[in-house]
C-alpha cells in the first residue's frame, strides 16, 4: 500500500513538472510573431505568421516540383487532394487544418506554386513538422 502511495505521488509530481515546462513562455493574448525556418518550433507559442511557397507534396517529394513553372500543376494537384506543404527557407512543413472541417484545398489551391502568408502553429510528431493553419492569405 505504501509503495502505491509513493508511486502515485511521484507520478503526480512528474506530471506537474512536465506540465509546467510545456506551458513555460506561453502568454495568452500575445501579439503575432513572424517566423522563419531558423526559428525553432519548440520556442514558438501562440499564433505565428509564416511566409513561404505553397507546395503540392505529391510533386515536390519525388521530383522537387515547385515555383512558377510548376504552379499550374500544383493548383490542380492540391485541388485534387494532394497533401499540402509550405516551404519556408528550405524547410517544408506539412499543412494541416486547425479544425477537421477546414477545406485546405479551397484555402491553398489557388496559391499552389506561389508565396503565401500563413497564420498558425508548428508542432513536431514522429520526426515530421506540421503547420496547423488558422488562416492563409496572399502576401
């Protein structure tokens, strides 16, 4: 019984410690920040504005399809459901919606192969970097 109590107290202490670390530096109502790929995702909190090129990853991954010469194809591929990426200073972020009902193809399709201003948060899971989108606009 005593070991269970000690284990419970240690687990609770560890949980509180980790929660404090993950919340450190987070301030509600903070103004938007600009970010580049050199800004480490771990240091970003709240909304961040990212400037980069909208990619269709079905073409970018196998043959580096990007830029103005690839824009028509990128628009078609994104509108057809290809995964979307944002290329920011040599780093590609997989674009996902903040909510499940966001129509990313509609939001990003017209900007395929072009620069975009994206507001959102970055997270890393399993070696991948995701950009959780709140809004996108042409710069």
